[in-house]
C-alpha cells in the first residue's frame, strides 16, 4: 500500500511541487545567511559591550563605528 501511494505521488505534479518548494526554501535560507546560536550569542555580547562603552563615553575609532554589512 505504501509503495503504491509513494508511486502515485512520485508520478504526480506533487513531486514537482515538493522540488520547487525545496529549491525556494534553500534559496531563501542562502540569502538570509543564518548563523548558529553560538555565533549569535558572541555577536550579541560584542554589540552589548560596544553600546555599554558608548554610553560611558568611551571613544571608538571611526572605522569600527561606521562598518556596515554589504
């Protein structure tokens, strides 16, 4: 029974739809540049420290303040 249903789905447009959705999701994830939890925590800590120092009035080199992701 399972093999028969699998064969019907494989031969139907559902197989193409699944491939298209998979390609769409992979493309979206590639554009988003996801990071793992550890890298996120490190970046959040660095940002928090920089904001704290900025509030304290510590001067940063301009090159560090004006960096933006391209």
